[in-house]
C-alpha cells in the first residue's frame, strides 16, 4: 500500500509537469506511462501477497500440527493422572480401612477396660467428692477460726489496754489517797479502779459535798477520802443487807473515815412508781438532802429487772439543782435500759457515756436560770 501511494504521488507530479511543459500531448504520454507503471506495480504486489499467503498457510499448518501434538500429549497426561489418582484412591481406601479397623480395636479395648474398672472409677469419684466436701468444710472452719482468732486478738488488745488503764488508775489513786491500809480486792462486784479514780476526781474538782450512794463498798471509802481532803461534805451509803453494811462501816473506821461517811441499813421494800411496784431501798431511811451527787451501784441485778430504775424517780425531789447521777455497770443490758428510761422520763438530763471497764453513764441537770 505504501508503494502504491508513492507511485500515485509520483505519477501526479509527472502529469502536472507535462501539462506545464508540453500541454495535452504530453499528458497523454504521461497517462500511458502511468498505466504501464501501475500494471507493473499491481503485478509486483500480487506476487508479494501470494508469497505472504503461502507463508501464513505454512505457519497455520505448523500451528495445527503443534496443537494436535499438544492435545495428544495432554490426553496421555490426563490418562496418567487418572491412573495415579485411581491408584492413590485405592491405597487410601485400603489404608483408611486398616486404620478404621485398628481404631475400632483400640476402642473395643478401651471400652472393655472401662467396663472392667468402672467400680474402681466410681469409688475414686466418690472419694474425690468426699475429699472436695471435706476440703470445703475445712476451708469454712479455717475461715471461721481466722475470724475467731482476729476477734480474740482484738479482745486481748482491748483487755491489755484495759488492764493497763486499771493499774494506772489504781496507782494514781494510791498516790493521791496515801491510805494506811490496802483496799479490799477490786474484782467481782467491787467497782473498777477507773471508776474509783473518776469518783475521787469528781468530788474533789467539783466540790461535791452531799453524796448518796445506792450500794456500798470501796466507792464509799474513796469518796470519804475525797471529803476529808477537801475538808467538808459527807457520804451516805444505802445497803439492803445488814452484813454488807457492817463490813463497809468497819472498812471506814479502819481507815479513820467514820466522820466522813455513813452506811445505812435500808432493807428493800415495795415502792410504787406510776402504778408499778418496784423493790428498792426503804425511802424512810434516806435523809432529805439535797444531794449534789448520786452514785447508783445497787440493788444488784438478782433483785429484779431494771432494779436500779427507782433511784432517780424517788430521789428527784431531793436533788440539788446541779446534781450529777452516776450509774455503774452500764455495759449490761439492764443498766442501759435503766439509763434510757431515766432520759425519757426527764428530757432535761444531759447524758454522757464514760469509757470505764464496766461502763458508766453520767447524767447532769441544768441549774435554773
């Protein structure tokens, strides 16, 4: 195609030149020459195209032969692959069968062993459950023991602090009083050293001069010492049993305090408070007062529930305007109930709980303005 295009361009150029040079005659010559040239070119092109077509046919024949050979080889390879797959499948099937047979045999052996040893397994299971139960119970017991131990340790620490406080109070009390004889044992029903120290300081620092005490004992002795130290005042102790009254009187005389304290034998009688009957000290034995300090340490709990309650209702009219009431054994439930009843009966009381060994409740009245 490129050759034809070049020939046409050359022909047109020659024709144009002839027109310019020779006119129409020259043009005819040129046309004739051009036709001859075109025919020659067409002939050359036809031969070239024929040669090209023959080459393409040969190439296609070689391609078809190559494709046929490839198909043949591919078919043979497919047959070989199928044979290999069939062989492998047969081997796998055979192998799987043998393995399945072996697995079934092992399974049968295991099942037989399990059946033979099942009773032993059951016993082992029961033992394991029993051990687990015992272990859980032991853990609970251990936890409980740890808690109890913590409680015991805390109680021991409190007891240690309390013992130190009691010893300290007793030493200070002996130093302040400097008694010629030792006190009776301060245990059991006797007042604790911290309460004795508190009563001694209360009398001395606040100048309490008229004291009535429900019950008698070392508390009577200590307050008598306080009266003597300040040089005025007197303690009156009520005791429902004659032998206890005699013991306290002897104690006071031995310490030379008979002029500062008196123990009155006041047997328990029935007293009426708001239509209810209570056993309490005979009011006829009690001085008129007024009292600026009341110490309630009796009657004992064996007399009846809340046996100390009548003290405030029966002595209320005999109290000074600034009186202080001290209730011992306030850690006990009955005494706590007595304190509650007192405060409910007269809201003007100011209550304070003192941290003493046996517990102490202090009530104070307000002086009229």
